[in-house]
C-alpha cells in the first residue's frame, strides 16, 4: 500500500501521487527551520522520515534523485509554530485509500494488530519483509499489518509496505479508453486515473527516469487470472530532442516470473524512439504505431504492445492476420510461456521501481 504522509510538519513530495505540497499549504514557514543534513539515494518518503533523529522536527523528500532533507527548528522546539519530532508525529496523517491503490482488502490477511502506535509513520515502520500493507487508525493508535493471502503473486499490488512508492507509467484494464492517439496526446497525461486506464505522459516519464538509476516493472494478467511480472534495470527515457528514446538494462530474473524477449532481438524496445500514428520514429520500414494500433517504443516492430488495441474474448485469444500483435500482446523467449503474439492480455501495467 503506497503511503502518502502530509501534516503540518511532515512534508513529503510524491511524484507518484501527482501532489506538490508547499510549506505555506502546511501552515509552516520553512524559514523557521534550519537544514541539518541532506541524504541522496533514499528510496521513499517513509525511509526519509525514519532517518530523522530526536533533534529533527521536519523532513522533506523529493522523489527525483531520492533526496531526503532533515530539519531542526531555528530557535528550538519552542521557536516553531508546529514543531514535533519528525519520526513520531502524532498529527493526523493522510493514508491512501485502498480503492485508490487498486487493491481489494480481501486479497490480504491480517497478520497482527498493535495498539498504542503514535502515527501512521510509526505503524509503517513496524512492517517486516512479510508485510505488503499497513492500515493505521488514529483513534486508539491501532496499527494493522497485512500480508497477501496467496503470497506476493496473489495480490495485484503487493509490495513491501515499508518501501512501496512505485510511480505508475501506464495501466490498462478495459477498452473504454483508446490508446491509439497522436504525438501531442502521448506527450502528457491522459486516461481515467491510475486506478483504471492511464498514461503518465512522455515528458513526465523523462523527468522521472532521466538519471538512469531506476528499475521498471511490468505486470500483466491473462484471461484466466494468472499474473505475470518482470523487472528490468537501468530504465531511462531521454528528452524530446532525442525523441524520448528509451534505454533498458538487463532483466532481473530474481524479480520476474516470465522471461522477456532477448535484448538482442530486432523487436525489443531498447534504444528506440517513441512512435505514434503521426510521428514515425521506429526502426522499421512501416509505421509500427499504425500497424499495431498504439504508441510505443517500437523497433521493427515489438515484443510486447501494452498500448495496443484492447481485445476481449474470443478475439483476445487468437487474432488472425492482419490483427496478430495489434492487441496488448507479450512475446517471451521462455519456452513454457503459454501465449503467442496473437494473444491479447486482460490487464497491463508498468511501474517505475526504486533506485538501483
């Protein structure tokens, strides 16, 4: 469960939630504080807050670069309007609702419940590697720690609760939004929100990944409900002058249950510019975006097509030429993978995982 904390003194800036909070909005003036230390490479706002010591009254986390800044009050705790220890603030915290995280609580089982917990932050720090979700109730300070009913592969959004900030790049759940769009559309965010059909936007993806120290996680489900996932290292998108060219590192097999097509394949996305119906930048002689009904980092043309046409059964099972590969297909070099180019997935999702 992704956690967003914001209070009068806890200031976390999450790109994943498309939220930007200023100190003025939190009713505290940053001039009341002094910066004690700044740490780079921090994975989440939660990790940032846990770095706070008893001398720190505020923290600030920036997703880009994983920068954590730890502040104390200029004049001591009596000199700030809202000074509290940043790690154990008892001010109300805002936790994302389960529905907003696209998870059904019935997918989880309650492992333990702890009373007397002082904050949602402290609740989250109680999570161990076996916990995928936390729930904090201010009244009584009740902290509930959950794990997935069927293991991490059995929940749609299972992540370790302590380190669970995964910005969403794209999401497909049905055919109610057409992803066959022009270049201008793909530059910016479109869709129904992250819980349904969604595209973050090329420029936002570039800003998020330009450092090249991110991982990318792909998740798919077939029409039997089986889920497949894989992670690649060193995911980065270049800027507009480079056609938003993508670079992708090696697949991390320890965090994958299916093998993608080879990096050496002429169909793999690595090194390709982004193409749409009205801007052909692929490596082939045809306009792959037109041929395969989407916008993507097409090579000649693709191993997988998450922005392709959404097919429902029976067409999802076996598209014949010229429709083969037009759907949300995934092609694997794994011999046990049950599907072919003409099979269109039920759901597709792409997330940017934490820094390497």
